[in-house]
């Protein structure tokens, strides 16, 4: 037997017991006649003591050869520690070692295996197995496991069945590029890796499995943005014989269950806002509602004076920054610099200070008097002591810019408390979205999303105005899940694909299998998918999903540990009927 106990287990009640422990050497302290070793495993750290008087000589000598991260096994007696360590669970005892076996040596690790390490990101990724020995990473993986278990528990208790769907499939268009896999047995043909199991879960509904879920890897070959992974995990769900309301209730229930079981937080009913409202109030379809600073549209109260910048703008919009009047001139200038960076791209910012005596001092006093500025305060909800920040320009752009400013200010003012959870639903997304590049409409969610029946008629006249039966769940400024009620008849699906620019032949070629299936009694159905990586990170009070993935890819989509992607040899290429033109 390698061990009788773990390194996190022994207490004063075990005093006098002979135990066998195994683990890694975290640290050694050698006083000559006495030596201590911190022995670590997944469960904790136990202090070992070797002393000249009580430890056999050859064991003492062997102990002196131990280095960091050696894997050892020891036998000894649990004794009470003289100087106790209140910081660890095993801090009241230590093991007087009688036997020591070195199970394996270790060369010096490239970074310290401590909670605060000296290793940079790339180095830690290259030696991820060492990084996983550190508490922060290890605890995140355990945390992820707990979330996954609770997800399975809740869904299973609610009659959902977990069903696996294939990984080698045909492309499912969800807005990103597919990763493809050449087929050796079918020359010139390729599988695609699923961007999601979307079509399969719909086929499962037609198959009568009316409540499905799967914790599943999905793959999207997107240009990498910070903290995006080309492979990621979804909690993918689908239900038949449901309306939007049923789906929202079911998955609000799941989220509430997780917040309660994992975080011990009880949240009330989730607010619901429409996409249009979210854009108007927060300039963003995934608003963080832990704090206010809602947008106030100022066109009416600004466009009656000689200030050309505002008069020519499609939208003049502002926010009241709580306590912002305390910002110095320099701090405000820095803020203006910040929003003028190309990443945000604002041309400038107008502001008005709300003084404690009820007066205002704005950067455009030349054009606006106290009465005007009082109206700005009224519209943005500014109080004494606040700062009103105003941007103007093209509606979509200016909303995006002010949203960025709102988030940045909230961050700087410490209003984004990771221990506070503010979920909401955003509903009534537009069905289609205009793509400047291809000059075509694209499905905002995916081509299987059903339009709102009452908006159907607009498809021909004003496609951009058609709303979808689509919804997102948002938590603390992140989209953590999204889905829709689906089209379940062949005609509507064909019409939809037609609007998306598919010819009837292309539709048949790509989606014939689904449209055929619709002809065999497809039930009304809908669903959604949560991004598990992000969800876990937020529940864990952190922002970086990579920290919750055992073996993540870096920002260029590489696994630097195994060095992938990599070349394959000519023989393999030939078998796959591929020729490289490099
Ligand atoms: N397949 C969708 C996605 O990955 C989710 C859904 O509509 O259920 O975003």
C-alpha cells in the first residue's frame, strides 16, 4: 500500500499512529541534527520531521539528498507538533519518520510550486502538469468538477438525459469557421468538428428524447481574441414541446441551483430586458447590472444650442458617474485619452461636474447654461457629487464607446464585485444582422432560430427589424448562455435559408438531412447552451477562463506543452490524399 492517509488528513486524534504517506517534497529545512520536510499532495501538506536521536542514521542521510518535487514515500509515527501552524489543517501534528523511499527524483522545476509563483504565463503553460500542482490551478479544476456535477444533478433530476453526439460531422454554421479533418477512406472529403451539436440535438427532439443535455467540447476556428479558446466546453440543452417561457424558467432554475449550491447565494427572479432596451440603456447586449450608470439620451436637451458637435450627432448620450466630481482635471483628461484610444475610438468627451451646492461646471459652458445642465443631470440621473460623461455620434458606435467607458469606470471605481451575482435574460434579439463585408444578412444566432410569428411579414420588407425567439443569459457582464426556439417545419426553414442567401440546391446539400427530418413529425422545440468555461470562471469569482481549463491553448491557439498544431509527415499526407503547396 502506497499510503494509509493523505497529506491533508492527520490531526491530533491520530497521535501515536503509525502511518504511511506519499507525495511531493514542497520544501526542506535542514538544521543539521534536525530536518523538516513539507510533504504535499492534492489534499494538503503534512510536515515530516527527521531527527538525529530518533531517526535511523541512513534515513537521516537519505533525507538530506531530497530536493524540491522529489516523490517520496515515508513511514512514521504521528506526533504532536511543538510549534503549531494554525494556517493548515494538519498544523498541529507532524510525522517522526522511520522509513523513507525515494519513488522518483525531480529536476529543479522551472518555476516555484507555490500559490504565488515566479513563472510567467507561457512557462506555466509549457509545464502545465507542474502548474496543476499549485493550489490556485488545482482548486480551480476541483471547482469546475463541482459545477459540472451540480449541472448533471439538476438536469438529471429534471428528467434530462445526457446523450453524446458525434465529433466527426459535417459543418454546422454558427458564424465561425470549422476545423476540418481530412478523411483517409473518402478521398478529397472532409469531416468538420462541431461548432456545437446544434443539428444533432434538434434531431434528438425529432427522435422523441424530449429533454436532452450534454457537457460537450465544441470547436470554432475563430481569430483568437484574448481569453478565447478554439476548443471549449458547452452545457448544451434542448427541450421539445416548450415555449420560450418554459426554457427560461428551466434554465433560470439551473443557474439558481448553481449559485445556491456552489456559491451559497440565493438570487430572486431574473430580470428580463429586450435586446433593444439593453442597447439603449447599456449600449451592450450583455450588460453588467451590478451597478447603475444607465445611459441617458440627451438629444432633446442638447440639440437646441449652437454646439455643432451635438447638433450634427445622431445620438448624444451620457452617464452619471457616481462620486465622479472628485476626479481631478488630470484624471478626466486621462479618461478622455482612454476613450480616444483606437480600441475604443471615441473622438472626444464632453463632461459636466455636479457640484455639492447644486451648480454645474461643464466643459461646454460656452454653449450650455445651468438650466440646460440641470436637464442633463435629470436625464442621466446624476446626483450632487457625480460627473456626467457625454459622447455623441453615430448611434451604434457611440453606444459601444459609452458602454466601454461605463465598464472601465465601474472597474476603476470597484463596482464590479466578483462575489456579487446579477444574472438577467436578454430577449427578443434581432433575427438577422447586416454584414458589411459580404453585404448580406447573417443569422444573428444561427439559421435554425425561429422568427417571432408576428414579425414574419417583415422578412420581405424590412428584414433587419424581424425579431427572433432568441434569448441570452447574462451574468455580471458576460453572456454565459444563449439559445432560441427553433424552426420545426421544412417550409419556414427553406424560407429562412433563402433569406440568408442559400440557393435551394445549397440548402438541400447542407441541411437536407434536417429538413427531411422535419417532415416526419418534428415537435416544436428549443434550447440553449451555456459556456461552461466562462460560467465556472465567473462562479469562481475570476475572469480568465484559461485558469479553469486543465490544458488550455495560448492566445495563438497553440498548445505549447505538446507543441500542437504541428507538421505531419509526407507519408501521412499522402494517405490523406493531401498535397501541401507551401
Ligand atoms: N448552438 C447554440 C450555440 O452554440 C446554442 C443553442 O442555440 O442552443 O450558441
